[in-house]
């Protein structure tokens, strides 16, 4: 499939052939769900912790005598039903990561790329570079495109001036092709690939 190549100033720079095996996959929402869930699980720190009855700092003195009060039998104030007491079955530090086959991960990235192309939300840039690291210059160029939420994926090496200019723009994200992932592609409205990124992604996912 042929897609036009444009420059940052919206001028045309020819066309590029996109591999059907990478950019024309049928939409699989189940695969996207699995991959996104796997990604977000890996990002979780898993450091949540609640103190148990044995870890709460409280007196161990019996609250009142066992018999004769007409009230329930209680021991220490660290019991869960009292304010400041320990929490039963509370969260403990653990690893939330789970396994996902590599084939599913690769397919998920292909489906994410294909969905952006099918929705008309994929743009191919000739290159993502600037003469100077000027955020205002880049912001004006992106405003003409109408991009308020976009993910720009470049080749293996990022242009330093472009990298410095884009990092102050809200809603605009830049990453090398090796960092391309399903979650970041789906969370942004527009996907912008440089020609170098297209070739590297096709080589990676072929």
C-alpha cells in the first residue's frame, strides 16, 4: 500500500510502500487488550503494603475483663475491628507481571499500526529534525497540522534539536523505533512515523 511522504512544513516528498504484513492486519481488539494489559502490569511497582495485626504498634493489654461487662470478649487493641488496628488480608508487596507470548506481542504491535492506518491517523514524515532546538518553531508547525495528541516515532537515532524542542509540548511524544509499543500508540490520537521508522518497524516485525 502506497502512502504519501510529507515534510514538517506539509510539503510532499514522494510516496512510500507499506508492508501489508505489518500495516494491513485485521483489527483484533482482543489482542490489543491482552498486550496493553501486559504492558501496564509490568509498569506496576507492586510496593503496596498494609500492616497486619502483628505489625501494628498498639498496647497488648486486655481492653477490659473477660466476664461480667455484658460486652463482647476482646483482647488487644490491635484487632482489625478497632480504629488503628491491623488490616486482615491487606495488600502485600508482589510482582504484578505476567507472561505473554512473543508472537502475541508482535501481532499486537502490527494490529495497533494497522488500526491507525485504517483510521486515517497515520502520517509518514520524511524526517523529524530541526536546525535549532526551538520549541516555538516546532509548536507552530504542529499547530498547522492540527495535532494536539500525537506520537512521533523516529529511527534508531533521534535528532537532538528535535528531541529538545518536543519535550516541552504537552500531548506530543517522541521515541525511537525500538521503543514503539501498543499502549503509547493507542493512547495518542495521531501516529507519525518517519521513513526510517517505517523501514525499521517493518524489519523488526516482518
